[in-house]
């Protein structure tokens, strides 16, 4: 079975045709439980998310701030495995029909086996992977198997990336480019900052791929601001915090739907 890279591309193209940015939601697998995470994906899609990133919980993250680290710790203590991540992708995709990507650090894939991971992700209906710590110059094996299985390879660019480096990264990627709005880890912030707009402009000069911005967006105002210059708005910590702060799972799912609705309205006010 081939993965859903084309569904990802068409979903981003549809948002552009509607003169808006896409809303991309991040949620960790296994948080608060495996079933709870699947329900969470359904909730954000019901609220208006166009694309979902399912995080593969990792004990030594380099990009994730304290909110996502807390959720990952809960998932890991609950015994979440890669098989649970694949189940989350499969059931979420079957229930919603939207593109589902996995966001993961390289070590779990390396240990699991690249061929095995890509084959299982494609079979589950996944659209691809976001790989924040895989250097482009070391990504040939991954890209070979991802291409074979119809999966997108999404790389992360940062404000510190020089133009020559941006061109190298975007030439190797597919699906979209993940532009980190600032230097640092994930988390909600008062301002997304001008660095993000400059980075999007420099990235677009190197590629025709959509450029989606993450790190810091937490409300409709910020979503509208970023939607004014980016093809997609990525929100993670704000969704995870909604679940962490909720007194019970049902309240958390309601909070997710509500926040997704506000953010979806925001990206339409670009």
C-alpha cells in the first residue's frame, strides 16, 4: 500500500485555493492514553484542522518544550510503542480522511529499521514524516524508502539557516517545509516575531513547496498573523496544554475542538 503524500499535497493546495493557510495540529501518540490520543486527533479535525502531526514520544527531545515533554513522559510511562503510533495513524486517518504525518526524532526509526517503519506507516495510511534532527546529508536511505512508499519527507528550517543551506534542505524535502519561527524549543509565546516572516520569504525563494510555520502559535490572533505570510500554521503546545489542563478527558476533547475552531477561524482571517 502506498502512503498519502498526494493527499497531503492536495489538502495544502485546497487551502491555498480557498485563499487561506492550512491549520496543522500536533498531538503526541499515547497521550493521555493511546485511545485518548486517537480521540484527540478526531477532536481537532472536527474543530477544523486540515492536517495532523502525530508525535512519536521520545525520552530525549531536542525541539520539544516543557508542555510536550510532559505529555510525552505520560505516554512513555504508559508504555506507548511504535505499534501504538501506527495504530493511532491508521485509526485517525480512517476516521477523518485528513493527512496524518508522524513527527519523530531519528533514533527510534533507526532502531526500528527504516524499511519496516516506512512500510508500516504507508500501510497505516500515513502521509509522511517530519524529521527535525535528521541531517539532510545523512537522509538518503530514509528518502529512498519514503519515496518508494509514497511518504513525504518534511525537514525543519530555522532562522539561523543560511540561504545556501535552505536550498539544500528544500531540494531534499517533499510535502512541505517546516519553518521554525524562532530559535528554541516548542511552546506558546506572546509574539511569533518577524523572524518567521523573513524565514518564509527566504525559504520560498528556494522552493515551490508550501512553507508552514510552527513554534509559538497559540491563539486565533497569532494564527491570523502567521497565515498572512505562510502556507500553513502549525500548532502543538497549545493543544497539548488544553488536554493537560482539563479536569478529565471529555473536557479535554471539548477544549481541543473549541481551540481548533478558533484557530481555524484565525487562519481564514489572514
